C-alpha cells in the first residue's frame, strides 16, 4: 500500500552496529551496572521531565491543561526522585511484580487447561506442565529479583552483540553508492 524508502549510509550502519556491540558487551559483562544505569537514567528522565511539566503548568495557565500538567509534573517529579534515591528498590520491585504476574499467568493457564479438559480436550499434559512451570518461575523471580535482573541484562547484552555483528556484516557488504542502499518496505 505505502511505498517507503529508507536510505542508509554505509558509515551510519557500521557506526550503529559498533555501538550496539559495545553496549551489548557492557550489558553482558556488567549486568548489575547496566541495570542500575538504566534505572537511574529513567529516574533522572522522570525527575527532569517532572520539573519541566511543573514549570509549564505555572507558565501557561489553562484551567484543564494546567491541572493535568501539574499532576503529571508532581507524579513524574516524585517518582523520579524516589527512583534516583532508591534505584535498587525499584529494580527489586519491578521484578517482584513480574514474578507475581508469572504466578497469576500460571494459575490462569492451569484454570484454562482444566476447563478444556472439562469440555473433552485430551493430551493436556504439556499445557499443565507449562502452567506449573510458570508458577515455579514466578516464585524464582520473586525469590531473587536481582539475579533475574542480571539474567535479563545478560540476555539483552547477547542480543545487542548479535544485532551489532549482523549489522556490521550488512554495513561492510553495502556499496558506497547511496542510491543502492535502500531498504524497501
């Protein structure tokens, strides 16, 4: 339907691929530091965004819009302030919530497997195993949220390195003529 052409230069592909590889190696070799960096960057982003929203709410007066900006600014400011001051708490909190979600998903999965059996479905052993596995994984995530944060950073690092290597190979194979470097959708 839409004909979209994206031009990519050989240099931009190679540079972005190298950056991806470097970030992937950092995330893989220093997962705790990478997690804290992302958490702190998010906290500072919310804190600064909250300050800007608060200033904007007082600078441009509108009954409805200034109230929305005021509440958004207050929420962003205080959430950012808490994240910047207690980044470990927020990392643990996020992974504990993920663990709770996995446990709920596991029980829902078991419920649907039992409902399917009630309607005559057979061979539901693997589905039951999957539901039990989700519950066990949920408790594991809740039991050790920092280890799971490290595991997720290691997986992210491997994915970034892989993506960077593939992009680097693509960039090296690209021709220098810009007209031939189109990605068509």
